[in-house]
């Protein structure tokens, strides 16, 4: 298996979906079964190789990049095909391959209009390659390529299979079709950020001696204090824009509610579960190690924006009438906790951030699956028209209740650790950071947990509980079917397992995080 | 062994076989709860047998531990490391662990939860017969027992939080058991949110202590507070935050508002959770952390606050009980009032007295709720105005309810007399005279509203519908079981004669420093008893004869005071109209508005402005690579037509345009930096 450990394992994980996309493209569009099976096979193979990677990973040495390779790629700009995983990226890699498989399974007989499973699955597989690639890339250009590869499929998914209702833009009087508006907004917003990010990458490249895009080499230079002063400030700012849009942090978040709400179910799931993590991962993998001094300068500002995201996102949730938009806004708040953890620049905070990313991916992914299935049945997302879902569909309703509890951070379920430990980390941030800012952030973050509980319980009240409205009383509803359960039950189990046994994630992340903090800020 | 130790010292206590296996105490109910969810419906008794079996196990194990503890005091804890959670700068590693504590305090609680729980679960089979969600009810109820035991067994604060939120979840689920009715859902939400607000305190308090001590373990925290490793200021702040958490769970003023509404849950739930055990978790937590609350560096600063909150709670909520018609609400306000006694006691440093009242109260209040449930079962109404004269129709319920009432009112020789007397005597000894006076006045109020409840329910003429019958044996036998506790358990701690209870609960690693009465305080006890008898007499005069009771109630309607009490001091209204609704409606709407009209407006306006600018440039300069703006704007307005056309023609150009834009910026950047 030496070949596997020398980069092939990771490469297969990343590129099998892309191969799958090519194969699916060659299949006749009419033969849906073949299309779906092929997609499922390739997605599953990717998951399988990522699991083998996780099994062969040396957990005694999680701070080192493992299972990777470093090959010549674009010689002209000395960009290399440098990949590898450490304890921080491994959980996210497995999460991304797993969510892809579950999305294919869920899609099996839930096709949004205008149908066309072939095109949809091709996009999903390309997306899978982009997501997995971002988590293994150790070269900035490679990272950028994967980061951007993610954009196009998602753009098409929203633009073609998205929500066709029309909406008038507040204050401008322009009427737009949601899928077109949301997809363009998503695309341009992200591109806006990543243009600056690329600029930052290039600046680092030219500043480094010798010129390099290699993250490991750049981190060493960063620790040696090469990227400081005004230069460092502007580079950090450029990277910040790129990642903060993706997270998204307040006030760069407005693409998110529209994109999540307009996207087809699987699109929303992938957006929430994986795409948002590309931003937070970028902070941990690139911004912090390469620009440690700037990270410390910016940390209080990031903490403040994080707390605004928490409070603002939760309050906005309370105002939503559309269940999917509510879940979308909840991501703003939850990712705020992740960013708060990162901003502390401590072991606890960054551990909290990684487990928070994984937990949010699992829980919010599941919430979007559930919201999609409800929309599929009720043909509405307006909570004022729903009610008594628990009576009509006890299994779906029960899972919704469970997931809402997980989302509000109930201890014993996955969501608790990220939230609580982010607060814990904020009490004592890295030496030299402003204690007043971080402790205030801690208190406000704790207030945010109350608001979070508030909107989730209110959502359950309006959707799940109460009498069945007359509109639905006489209709026949099918409770969760086999494909749905196959997609959901693994997420439910993961929520439980990580909740009860957080070592499932910390076991991989802890040493890597400790070493990162030690080397970077020690 | 522990008897030789001076108070305030740490002692080495032993474990033993029973202690080592005590992890089964929380695990068995949790497994049973899961099993009920998955297999309950297929079992002959629909899952009830698993539930009551689990509680029976806890009762037997708890009793065995108590007997063992009485012979050889145990002070044991064990831990399983779950994960090393990383380092706090300058303070060392924080480790997440799972563990279990077997010492005097936790053994008392195991016994209490097991025995009271067993009776309530037995009763619940009769009470819930025919319920639409019978199996689910027992799953959630058993989940409660399991999480409560997780809370009680916790040797560290993370596990405590897990149990703490777990009982909160069970409470939410069971208050809203009949969720078809929105009233009940609101009640569940209210309980959850009120507790969540208090949990801000619990979470932050835990963080303060954990970081100060570098450990989540209680024993390490106690060491750190004692040694001064946690500075006095942080210890005081931490204790206050923890107390805020305790105030939520134990319904202390002004966070008491959720408990009366929680009566929406089925009566067995009110009995076990919202009277006997769950709501005492806050008092338990203060007792568990007594070495912190009682530390010299802390006690001086916070004692007055705990006593004040406790005393306000005991008196203010007791008064509300006077005007309730719903028998469960009477008992709920009474529970709040008794929790006030407990809080005042542990707050004043009377560790044993507070716990003793917690212990006896669990039996007689669980009994009162179950007996009230039996009445409700018979008359199909919660309101005492629909009851009356049930003495002859329901003799078992009547007898046990009266026993419970006498115990609660503090009449010699029932359990409540001894435990309340111990609180009063300790307040007296420690010189908290004002608190003593209010607490004694509270005893009058207690006796008065219980007398009123007994007279309105069981005496006079029946005022309800149909013909009430006594409940079946599965419900009445547990009443007698709990009544035995209400009668006899007061004798577990009679100063000067037998003080077994004191020996049990003070046998723990950190022996609490406190005053133990050497003999009965006859003056305080006598006054307490006289006041209670006076309360019953007053109730007799006003409410004994049914024909006059309506008039009596009118006479009782003291102007000004009565509307204030009926409206619960307007606190609920203030919360709803002053905080909850403004947040939920106005503030949330304002945030959403700012999102759409300010932030997003800027984004959209930038898009539109780009289009306008692009049009201008396009018209004048003719296709100079500003397709980006055109397309963006086109998409925004939907002018670009169908999705496919857009997606197939638009974005590649846009993408190229932005990359070009990036390159321009880049070049600018290099010029600046180079």
C-alpha cells in the first residue's frame, strides 16, 4: 500500500469524482439508472478511499502532512502539485466525501425541476472534486484552483434547478427570479472575495525568497517574520476578504440566505455542509500560519465581527417566515462561533472551530435535507401554513426535532462542543490579545445561544407541533422513504457519536492544533 | 473514619465494590430509554416495564449504597478520559472526562431519585393508561431519570452540564407532551428559554472555574479555591454565575416564571420532575459546590444575595399559591416557595438543613402531586372549584393527601416539621433574624394554602361533573409508599437524638463547615408549629364549609393585593411584553429590515450601479470589456432571459472579466509594494 500512502490515496479521493463526471457525461441521458448508479459508485469510491486514508493516517503524528505528494506542476510559476492531510484537514475531507455520497443517495428520486439527473450529477461530482481538493491542497495556486472549481457547479445548480419564484428587491423596485438572482449573487460575491484572495497569494509569492506558492514553505517564512508591516496588513486584508465572504461573516453574508434558499435541496446541503467551511478552513490553514503577526493584530476585529454574526444571525432567524431561509440564516450565527474560536488563536479555540465546522456540516446539512423533503411534500416553506408535522410525518418530524436540538447546542450532541469551547477559549485568548474584547465576546456569544434556542424552538413550534392545519388535514402524506432515511440516519448517528465521544474529531485535530499554535504563536 | 475528621478538612474515603459499579446508575435508565424508543411498542406493557424496571434498579442500588454508606462512609470517584481538549495559555491542559461520584451527597440523591421515581413510575402506568403517546411518554420520562442521574453522578462540570441540559430537554419534551395544544408548547418553550437564560450563568461560571483550576473536576476546583489559585474576585464572580444557573433550574425569583406553566405536563411529570427532583438540581449544585460557596473568600460577598433571593422566593411565591384555583398551580407555587427555603438555607451556610428539606420535600411533594393527580383523574378538572367533598368518594387519596399536607405545613411529627425546623433553627443560630422572621411567616402562608386546598378539595359538597371514583390500586399504593416517607423520614435527623442524615450527607471529601444543632431549638420549633397551626385554623375558618366558601373567597379578595397576586406581580407580563415580544417581533424585524434594506441594498445597488455605469461606458465606448457589469446587471434584472441562455453565455465572460480585474488590481499592488 505504499503507493496509496504516497499521494495516490488522496489523489484518488479527489479525482475519482471527476473521473466519474466524465464517465457519466459519456452515458446516454435517457438511461437514468445507469447515470445514477455510476455517480453513486464514483462518489462511494471517493468516500471509501478517504476512509482508507483516515484509517492509514498516523494519529501519533497529526501535525505533519501525511499521505501526500509533492510533484512538479506548473513550472513557469513554480506552482507544484503539493497535497497532504493533517489532523485539521482530515475530518473535513472525510466530511466532504461523505456528504457527497449522502447527497447522491438522497437525490435518487428527489429531482428538482427541470429534472435532468445527468447534468445535475455531473455538476455534483465536479463539485466533490473541488471540495475534497481544497482540503488537501498545500500549494496556493492548487488551493485557488480547487476553491474556484467549487463555484461553477454550484452556480449552475442554483441557476438551473433553483427556486423559480419572483421577488422584488427591497428599495430598488427591480423584480428578479430568485434562482437567477441568487446564483449570480453567489457567484459574484465569492468571486469578488477570491479575486482579492488571489491577489494576496500572488503578493506572498513575489515577496517570498525564493518565490513559492508552497503553504508549508510560506508558513516557515511567515514564522520567520518575512511578511510583516504594511505588506502583511494588506495581504491579510486581501485573504480576509476572500475567506470572510465564504464563511460568511457579517456584513459579507447577504449572498448566503438567498443562495441557500433558492438552491435545490442538495445544493443547499452542500453549500451549508462543506462550502462554508472552505472559508474558515482557509483562515486556519493559510491566514494564521503564514501571517501570524497580522492574525494577532486582526484577531479582536475578527472576534467582534464573529459576535455580531452570532447575534445578528440569530435575531434575523427570529424574523423569518420561510423555514429554509431560517435555517440559512442560522448558519451565519453558527459560523460566528467557529470564527470566534479561530480568533482566540488558542488550542481550545481552534479545536472548537474544527469540531464546530464538522458539527455544523452534519447538523445543518441534515436540516436542509429535512427542509427540502418538507417542501417536496407541502410545496411551501411558509411556516405560517405548516403545523402538526409531527402528526402527519412522525419519523421526519422526529428527526427534525432531534436535529433542531443538536443545532441549538444541546450537550451530548455534536453542536455543543464547538459552541461551548469557543466560549471557553474566549475567556483566555492568546497572550497579548485584548481580554476585554474577548470576554465581552464570550458573554455576548452566550447570549447568542439563548437566541439560538429561541428561534429553533419557535421553528419547531410552528412546523412540527400544534394541530394539523385544515389545508393538510385531508391530504395523504408519505413519511420519510428509504432513500431519505439512508441519507439522514448516518448524519443522525454522527451527531450522536461526536456528541458523546468528541474524540472522534479531537483525536485527529488536537495535536495538529496544539502544534500549529505552538509553532505559530508560541 | 470520617467522624474523626474535623469539619472543613479533607478526608480520604473509601469506595468498594458497590461504588465501583455505580456507573450503572445513570447508564441503566439511559439504555432503557433508548430501548423504549426502539422496542417499547412491541412489549406487552408498551415499554412501561422497562421504565419501571430501570427505576426499580436505581431504587435498589441507591438503597444498597445508602446502607453501605451508613456503615462505612464512601467517598469515591472514578473517571474515564474522553479527550484531551487542548491547552489554555498559561494554565495547562483541559481534559474532558466521564466519571461518577459516590459520596454522601450523591448517594442521597441516587436514593431519592430511585425511590421516589419508582413510586411515580408505577403510578404513571395507571395515570397514563390510554394516552396517545404512552410509550413515548415513558421513553422521555426514563430519559429524564437517566440524565438526572448523570447530573447527580457528575464529578466534573462538563458532565454536570450534560446532565443539566438533559433534564432540561426531558422537561421540554414532557411539558409539551400534549403538543397539539399550543398552550402546552408555549409552556415548554418558556421553561426551556428561561433555563437557557440561566444557563448563561452556568456556562460562564463553569468556564471561570475550569480555567482558574485548569480542570473541570469539582475536587480540583475546590482545591484551587481553597489554595487561592483562583483569586477571590474570580471565585466570587464564578459563584454568582453558577448561582444564576441554579436560580433557573430551581425556580428562584425572578426566574421562577416557568415552573407554574410547566404544570401543563402530565401530573406524574409534575410530581417527579417539577417538584421532587429536577427542580432541586439548582440547590443540589450549590450543595455540590458548597466548598466554593462557603469558602471564606466567597461566602462573605455572596451569602446575603443567596439568602435574599431565597427568602423573597419563599414568601412571594407562597402568597401567589393562596389565590390559585388550579390545584396543581397551588402545589407548583408551593414548590417554588419550598425551593426558596432550601436556597436560603444553603445560602446561609446550612448545608445539611437545606439538603434535609430537599430530601423530605421530595417525598411529601411528590405525594401531594400524585394525590392531586388522582383527584384530577377522577373529576377531569384541575380546578378546585370543580372539586369538593371528595373525602368519602376517594378515601385513600384523601388520607394520603392530608398526610402530605401536614408534612408540608410543618406539623409535628411529620417530615416537613423536622426539616423546616432545622432551617429555622440554623437561621436563628447564625443570626439571620430578618430571614428567620420571613421564613416563619412563610410557614403560616404554607399552612394556610394547604389547608385551603384540603378543605376545598375534600370537604363540603361536590361541585364537579359526574360521579368521581377512587383511583385503581396501581395509583393508590404508590401514594401510601410516599406517605410513609412523609411520615417517617423526619426522624432521620432529630437534633440530639439521631442525626443519621447529617452523617450521610456530610461524608464527602471536603467536609462542609457548618453548624449542627445539638438539641432541638424548642423556641423556634414551637413558634414554627404554632404559626403552622394558626395557618390551618385560618384556612378552616375561611374555607371549611363549602356553602360559604364562595363568600369566603370573596372576603379573602383583599383589594389591591388580590389582583397583584392573581397577576403574579405582573412579572410574566413584563417578560412577555417587555422582553420576549420586542425581541421576537420588533428587534428581529429591525435586524431583518437592516439586512434587506441596508446591507443587501448596498449590494444590490452596487450591482445596479455597475449596470448603469456599464451601459454608459458601453454606449459611449462600445464594448471595451465591461461585459461583466452588463451581465451582472442583466442577471439582476432578469433581462438576460432564460436560465440556460444566461448560464451558457454569461459566466465565462464574467469569470474572465473578474480575473482580468484581478490582474489589474494585482499589477497595481505590485507597483505599490515594489
